[in-house]
C-alpha cells in the first residue's frame, strides 16, 4: 500500500476537523470557567494539525490511544462532538456515560481506545493492541499519541524495546510542544530530539514541523503504509506549540506568551489555509463556511450535553466488574 | 475422578487445559520459553507463549491491550513484589478501564504471582501484599491454599472477564493434594469451610490455612472445636459464610500472613464488627505478621509470622481459657 499525497479535498476535510477541534475546545474552556464542565481539562489549542493529519488517515479498526490532552485526537478519530461534550459535562449521554471525563475518554466504536490521566500510562497498552493485530493476522495499526514529557518515563522505553524486538505494527506519535506539563524539556533531559532517544533501537523515525499539516500527513502516511504491510514500529516526532496552559486555568508563569504575529505564522489552521490557496486547491471564500459549520456543530453539542441527564447512581457499581 | 499433584503442577494443569480449550489464552513472562524444549512452547508455540524482557510495566500494559482486543493473557510475574514495579498498570489502568469507559470494554487477564516466600528470601520477596490489590475496585484477588483450589481458581481466573491477581503461596509449591481430573472450576466469592466446629471461628488464607488446621487439632485435644474457614478469594470476599459461622460460634480469630495494618484480617474484622456485632461473645483477635519488613535471620523471620502457637493462644484468649501468666 502506498501513501497518498494530500490533495484539495483532503485538505478541506482536515481544515473542517481542525476547526471542530479548535472551536470545541474553546467552548470547553468557556464551559469550564462557567463550571458547566466539572473537572480538570487540558486543551490542545495550537496542536490540532497533528491530530487531524494522523487520525484522518486511520480506520475505525486502527486502535488509537492518547494522553491527558486527548479531545483533539478523539474528535479527529471520529468521536461525535455531542457525546464527547456530554462526557465532559458528566452526563449519561456521554461517550463513557459520564464516568470517564476529559482524561479518560473512550470511543470504542471509532477505535479511540482511550486517554489516560497518567503520563505514558497507556503506551504499553497500545503495544498490546499491536500484538493483538499481529496475532489476529489483521492489517490494523496501533497508534499512540503522547507528549515529550512521557519519553523520560519507563513505559515509553520498555514499549520501544519490545515493539522493536517483535517488530510490531505500532506508530508512536510524539507531540513535542517543548513542555512536560509546566517544565521545559531542557530542564529534564539532555536529549533535545525525541527521535534521538530511540536511535539505538534502530526505530524508523522522523522529526517534522507538527504545525505543518502537509508535513505530518506525508510522514505519517508513509509510516502507515509500511505498518499496514506488516512493518513496525515507527516513531514520528511532531514539533508543535501549545497555545494555552497545561490545564484550563493555568496562569502560565513559566513561559512568555507568543506575540500575535508569531502565532499567525505558526497556527496550523491558517497555515494550511494559506498553503491550499497557494496550491490552487480551493478559493479563500470557501473557508468561512468550515468555521461556521464547526461552530454550529459545537453549539449543537452543548445543547445535547445540557439536555442529557446525569447518570443514575446505580451505574457506579454496575460498571466495576464486567460480569456485574 | 481425581489424581494427586503438587500445588504448582495443579496451576500448570489449569493453564494448559485452558490454553488447549481457548485459542485466545496467551501466556507470557520473563525467562519463559528460553529453550525449544519448554512444555508450554512445545504445546502452544512461541507466538502464544512469549518470553519478555524484565519490563513488568510493558508486560502488564501489553496484556491490557491484548485483552481489549479479545485475548485472555496470563502474565507470569513470579513474585508478587515484582508487580510493585508496574503498579500503574495493575491498580490504575487495568482495573479502572471498564468503569472509566462506561462499560465499553472488558479487560480479561490474569496476573500470576507467588507470595509469602518466608524461607530466607528476606525483605523484598516474602511479603503478603494482597491487601494492596483487594482494595481496588475492578480487580479480583485469588489466594488458593490447596492443590485442587490452585487448579480450579486458575481456570476460573482465566475465564473471568476482569483482571484477576492470582497469588499462589510459595511455601505451598510442593504440597501435594488430590486434584479433580479434567475441567475443574472453583467459583469466586465462595469460602471453603475446611473444618467444622462450634466453639470458635478461625479464618485463614493461603499457607495460614494449614497452620490454622494444625492449631485446631491441638485445640480439639483440649475439647475446643474450631471451625476453620478459607475465603479462597479476597475480592470478591465471602463475608456471608464468615458471618454465619460467627453467628454459630460467637468467637472469631483472624489469621493472616500480611502485616496487621494491611491485611484481609482487618477488613473482615471491620465487616464482622459492623454486621455481626450482636453475635460476638468476645472481642475479635487478629493473628497477623508484625508491622515489619520480614527479616532475613531465620529465628527473627519466624518471630514476625503467625504460627500454631500464636493461633492457639488467640483462641484461648477469645474463649477466656488462656492460661494465667504471672
């Protein structure tokens, strides 16, 4: 199987996905401040390009895992906005019936196998998905998103070792935003590039500009085509930028805010829009509709969430064991 | 029909039968399948039986991922303490996944580990740390004390749709017992009454069951009939059988190789104090290990553990027949 280059139709699809993530998360931030979203949320504003370029190339039977900053990955993988919003609002209509919340979103139907609140906690679980795919003789590919902070954790290193030893169809996608929670990368490791960390294992790897959607699309597409053919693992490091804080409400005293002009240059949505127009893929006048359609879908999701009841207390004990 | 087997072989018999019966059962762990002659590799091949690096976190995490995809992995951990290396997977990933997903997934896997090897293995290999697992919703915890239960509980663990911590006692490894032939399942959450008696209830698990039965024989010589109950699974815990026995005897001695403040004994004591208080004719007595790291030195190792003498003394105490000491 060969990777297909990004074209105008795909680019519009990616833009629509990125707008849905951007506006969904902005709305979640507002709802959090109004206490309609009850718990801790971590937003990915600025990093949408990686989620869209990776997940848009996957199928429902490709299991995807993410960390605590997971809304974008879930949306890009196909999670419905209304049920995701209801989940963040703790409602029965949520993807996990309100029992998981932002840090534990799971949408099995679309192959989104979950976020985790423990940095790096599900990297070895993705390894198990890859092992299962191999054993079942399927061409599905396991993908796990994690930040640069997870790379210093043991789970990452144990997983890379086993995935390379057994050559499993696993693609490790690191969103390197330069901050492990509140701490810059330079304060916790001497290895600047995540792709260098795995060098001794001879993992096929690359570092790309994660806010350049075309670059992420191409690099991931190549790895995906190889993994479908039974090869692996691969590591794709995407250098990106987290526009907001570690969590919603983070005062962000540990870094300087980006100047507006610099953000205009980095924003993955604006960049892909400029690129598409320059390539002659689409005219500028088709773009506002993408944003307004996304805004409408987000408002619909908020209405769905508000109308959904809180889950019944009987659910709590019923969910503890599979045979309950 | 039954046959005689050592406890450890009974566990192997269950795993082998389940692997024959169900192609989705996988078995992996360190030092397994390192030669071509291993019986598991011979029977099931290196795809289902895998040797892993010393990477407990990856082993258990991988089991979770495979379980999500429909497999039933058994992870060979050897020592319960080695699970401590991977506590995020054991306590915070595997057992919570189902609940946090609102019931979208199930995670059937078995974490097989030995415990309680108080034979000079010193501080890091001898603990009875079962209470770390029994308090975690979503995990089941199994502590077989006989060869037959070792087989029947392992088969049930493999067929269970939840993560199960299967703790076999190292000092029982070569203890022989009658084991039923063929398919044999012991249900979870059903205590076994190992000895009937009307004067006092003794609850004990694992290696402590035989100590309790030994104490009961000595007490019988004094005319005291002890009922000895083995819960067999700590989660789910069959408190009903214990409460019924206490209702009959009015007296309860809890024997546990775990440290006093992290024991199933303290959990049972709480349940009986709350739900069986009116049956009690005397305060509950717990015979546990001291709240100490198991010492290496042999007489000190013996000192911290429960034994027959301590159980006999505890029973005499709850019966008010303890010899008066000056």
